[in-house]
C-alpha cells in the first residue's frame, strides 16, 4: 500500500498546483484592480484531483482494489485540504459551492484512478535506486517554495480584502498635500500605505500629543493593489495612536520621491490577515518544507539501497573465489 501513497515529490507538485498557482496565474493574466473570485481558484484543485489519482493508481497495477480505493481516498483528502485553505485561510471574493466542488472532484478522482490503473498495467515497473538528482530537485523546490509561499500570502491577502480603497487622513512626500500632518478621528490603529513604487520598508514615526513619538510596526509581507486609478497603495506599516487629534508623520527612506499616506487598516478575511504579520523567515520555512522532505526522502532511499548493492557485490566476489567450473572470474580469476 505504501507505493500507492504520494511521496514528497507528488505532494510538492500538488501543493504548488492547487494553492499558489491559481493566485499567481490570476495576477499575471488580469488587471491589478480585479480581485480573484474563489470560484476560479477552486477549479485548480478540482481538475488536479483526477491527475493525482491516476498517478497513484498506476503504481499498483496488480492490486486493483488497493489501487482504486486508496488513490481515490488520498486524492479526495488532498482536495478537501486545498478547499479548506481557500475556505478559511485565503477566503477570496465571491461565493462558491463547496459541497459540489468536493463531490465533483471526488467523482473525477474515481475516473482518474480507473484510467491510471488501466495505463499502469501496460507500463513496465522497475525498482530503481534513488538518484542524486533528488537533491537538486529538492534544493530547487526549497528555493521556489519559499518564494511562492511569500507570493501566495501577499496575493491571497490582496484578494481577500474587504472594501477598497481605504479612507485617507493625510501623508508625507511629494504626492501628499498634507505636509506630513494627518488628523486621527479616533483612538486605535491606522495603516501606513506606500504610494506607487515607494520603498516598502520605511522607518515611519508618528509625533503628537506633547511630542510623543510612536514607531510604526512594519508589515512583514505588505499587500498591495489598494488605492484607485490615480495611484496604487501598499500596506507597509501600522501605527497606533492613543488619542484622536492632529499627528505628524515622518517616514525615513533612501528614496527622496517616496510618498506615504495614513488610512484605515484594511479588513482582510481569513487567517491570511494574520499571516502577513508573521516573520518572513517563518513563511519561507513553511514554503521550503516540501523541498526539504524531498531531500530527506532522497537521502533515506539512497541509504536503504546501499546495503543491498554492497551485499550483491560481496556475493559476486564470493562466487568468483569458488574453485571449479562455477567460478565467474574466468581463466586466471
């Protein structure tokens, strides 16, 4: 049954194709003003489920019950996991028929398992020792996984935001008309947005209420695409003011043309609204886990294959030392 279960490589391909792929593809093929509806994202895991079931079923051509049953169950379970991510972690805009998506993907998984089992019986199955290329593939998966994880968090936060653009209270920079001053209507948190291509890591401070200085908390993964046709805003930091009134914003950066404005904190649905505040290294680590599993699995398989290869070589040497016609060493061996 272990051959029917997906290995680290198959799991990595599934996660990449069902979570960051729909977000990145939508970003590349649509205008920045548009938010991705959840219905378009769900097509990716639904259509990927029969492919996964076919690959798993093809590995067990002599065990039809195990091949069809386990491959269908595994594909359906991973489909449910991907749907849960878009339901609670990255809840995009729009509505979706979650039950229909799960049942439709499960039905396609059954069809994929049947096709994979039929095709697997016609293909030769050879047990090959793990190649060192697994280390290269795993290393590439670590790098691209970390980058895709950060991109998926940013794009997911952008498309899961409620209400755009945020209200502006003032700002600083050549594109602001308030000369660094803004009026906070109430106590609480306010967002600092970078205008256009302004650097996303400014050192922003707010002064007011008797020369009180409050340092803004940077957003680890700044979501963008806020604003209007005139300018694009990116949420780069958050500042909390203790009292309403007039405050002064000062953002230090290496770009003299950079502009920053103060506005309401964006309301982001789902757990991704908290993930953007995690340290970037933690997000990279989550994205690198599949690649690390590929490297670890390659090392395990290579260690397991070495004793068998060594044993076969010793038996071959021992046969060569035997006297008589059974010796395989030839004349003078």
